C-alpha cells in the first residue's frame, strides 16, 4: 500500500527531490543554530572582539536568509507536490468512473462516489502535502537535538528527556479531543448543507405548501447544532494551545533553574545553558509534527485504500482483446435465445429470439416491467447478455469495440438528461465538433427553430440546471436534434413521447418519424397510435415475446395486442 502511494510521487520526483533536500538543509540549520549561539556566548562574548562579532552577525544573517528561502521552497513546493499528486489521483478517479458499467452505478450510491472525490482525496492530499518529508525531517530533528544535548550535558538532557513524554502525551490527548470535536463539526455542517440543498432544490414544493416557516425552523435547529459543535471545537483548541504553552514554559523554567545550578557548580557554561533553552524550542516543532502525522497518516491511508479499491474495480463491460472496430453498421439486429437478469433480481428475459432487418421499424408494446427497456439496453451493451447472443450485421456485439458500437446507436428516452449550459451546448452533445450550420439544420429538423428564434439569446440561452427552464416537449426536441447530429444507423426510442400531452406528442411524432427514416428503429410505445406505421409490432410480456406481426395482423388475431387496442380506444 505504501509503495503504491509512493508510486504517485514518481512523475514528480524532481519536485520531491528539491522539496526534500531543502527540508533537510532547513533541519540541519535549525539544529546548528543553538550551537552557534553557544559558541558565540562562550568564546566571543567574553573577549569583546567587535569586528569579529559584526562579521559573525553578518554571516548568521546570510545563513538565516538562505534558511528563509529554503523554508519558502519547502512550504510552497511541498504543497505544489501534494496538489500535483492529488490532481493526478482525482483525474485518474474521474477517468475510471467514466469507464464503469451501468451495473456499477446500479449498485453504488452517488453520495458514496462523491465522498471518494471530496473527503478521501482531501485526506490523501493532506498526507501527500506534508507526509513523507515532514515525517523524516521531524524524526531527524528530534533525534538530532537530543543527541547534541546529550553530548553537551547528560544530566540536563536527561531532565528534558523525562519531561518530553508528558508533553507528547498532552499533545496526543489534545489531538484526539480535537479530532472528535472536528468530526462532530463536519457531521453537523453536512447536515446543514443537506438541509440547504434539500430546501433549495425543493423550493417550489416548499412554497406551494407555504411551508417556509417550517423549513426555517428546521434549518435553525441544524444551524444551532453546528454552532454548538464549532464552539466546542474552539474550546478544545483553546485548552490545547494554552496547556501546551504552559508545559513548554515549564520545561524552559526547569532547564533554567537546574541549568543555573549546574552552572554554579561549574558543570555547564553560560553558552551551553542558552543552547539548551533554544533546543527546547527546536524540539517542539517535530513533536507537534509527529503527533499531527499520527492522525493524518491513518486517515490518509484509509482514504487511499478506498481510492485504490475504486480504481481496482474493473469495468464489467469492456472491449475484448480481439474486438474489431466496425465504423459503419447496416443495422441488422438479431437476438438469439437471449437470457438476462439484473443482479439480485429474478430473471427478466428468457429465451428471446428476434430478428430486426436493417432499416426496419419495430415497436415493442406490453405491460410495464415486462423487460422492453431491458432488451434495448442490451443492444448497446449497457449490460451483457447472460445467455445467448446478440449480433449486429452477423457480428456478436461482444466482438465489436464499445466505441464503434455505441457511436452507431442513438437512444431517446422519456426523460431527457440535459446538462447545465446553453441550448447550443446541449444540442451539440450529439456531435461535439458540429458546426453552427450543422446545429441549425438539426434544430430545424427537430422542429426547434421557431422556439429558438423566439428567445432573445437564441442558441446561447442558458437552459437552467438540467434544463429546468424548458418544457417537456422542448427537452424532447433537443434530444431529437442531438440524434440528427449523431446520425446513427440504429435508433432506440424508449417511450420518447409518453410524458407529453397529445398535442405536443403529435408535433414530436412528426420529427421522430423523420428521424427514423432510413434507420433501424426500435420503438417502445405506450400510446398505440404512435406505432401504427411500424413495420412490425412485438408484444413483450413477462413470459417473453407473446405476439409478433403488423398492426393489422395483430388486430385480426384478436390476442393481447387487440385487447390493449380495444382498451385504449374503447372500441
Ligand atoms: P419495461 O421497460 O418493459 O417497463 P424494464 O425493462 O424497465 O421493463 O424492467 C424489467 C424488470 O427489470 C422490472 O421488473 C424492473 O424492476 C427490473 N429492472 C429494471 N432496471 C433494473 C435495474 N437497473 N436493476 C435491477 N432491476 C431492474
Ligand atoms: Mg421501460
């Protein structure tokens, strides 16, 4: 796991080397400074040799300058390093998420994926920003400072060594408390945010029930809870800062008094006493760092583990090694004895046999839940069949690259997913490099041009979050315009007009009929009037394909379809 973590440093090894070596030099200078002061006090001060003192002063000044610069390097480039690693991981995670199959998203909560991107990457980032170099430097300074102190005076060093564990214990204790307080605070702010999100996205419902006061009082409760948690965390912080301050002053005093006594007995020089006091301060930094890392490390590593688990989840559906790129399919689709079930679900499809000739329009009808949408999801390989096979132009679709297969299948569904942005961007989603002329032509064929012309901003109109500012019919027409741009040989219309009123449906039906021309089209329809002109109608029930034939043939037959027809038209 740690080796894998470090593998993310490899692309940035130069930055790491610069950061790490600067940190080592800073630590060495920090350790050397008290020694320099000691020498200054013991060997220079008594003789009052002013020119030398001035030169030493200038020398120390230069060294301080260098140290300051290197500290800048450590902070700035160290964080740069961390941010680079974090960015790489985030990118990798996003790319991986894009590749996952439908099954993965069926079984994974969106919030779960979001928290990988936010919480976990944040924790990993914290660790990557300071982790390895800080850990190394802290241990080095800690051991180095003690080593030097022991060489100067064993007794005084022992006194410090006895008190330091108390300091470490105190810091660890405070960190634990702090951590708990922070966790509570994060939970509470998450609740506050959830309330805001809920009420804002549901504001139309809130206002239509005139429940604003209820929402406000609900929010007030969460807001106050957060305030309480935040105050507690500041209380812990204040306690922690002041008690650590007190203890370090205590160590300093102890060194001063015991050191004075040793000095009195001729066992310690004045310079050595000053050096000791300075070393107490040198020690504080690594102790602080180490105890912070004791918390950061497990958190970051736990986040990293979840991150790698996600990265290691192979997409269920991917190209076979010998997959072929088929740039232009004719659209002759065959389902041979197809069986399928969703995970933890009873069998949805069983022994489905169906042949759709290139250019044919086939309509699926049948009760909801029968598996019509499922059949259509198998053709672009959103899921793989469990039994049997699906072929297009005689080739098993598992042998065709996912990209060439899906780029030749267009799907229009009942609810159209639009992205926040402009009309133009949403239409162009069907073909990202479409020219303005292409877009205008597609909009015209989708009967959108009058609507767009009536807007002051035309194609640049912002459609609101997920197309909030558009009607159902307008959204559907955008979906159709996308299809005209994509221009796939195979088209799937899954209840594309079911959510619309009859009048709108009529207009859209016209556009859909034009869209279906010269393509293999699979239509799932609710209202039977919309499929009158289909070449063939397939009645799907939970038992499988029950009837198959032209409209007139099925009416004639007097079976399920004829019955459905009678119910819808009361004839
Ligand atoms: P239809 O389109 O004919 O109304 P579907 O193909 O959508 O039916 O659904 C067929 C069956 O599969 C239903 O029982 C439905 O509950 C189930 N189902 C559909 N999608 C999923 C899914 N993603 N995960 C699990 N079960 C599903
Ligand atoms: Mg359906």
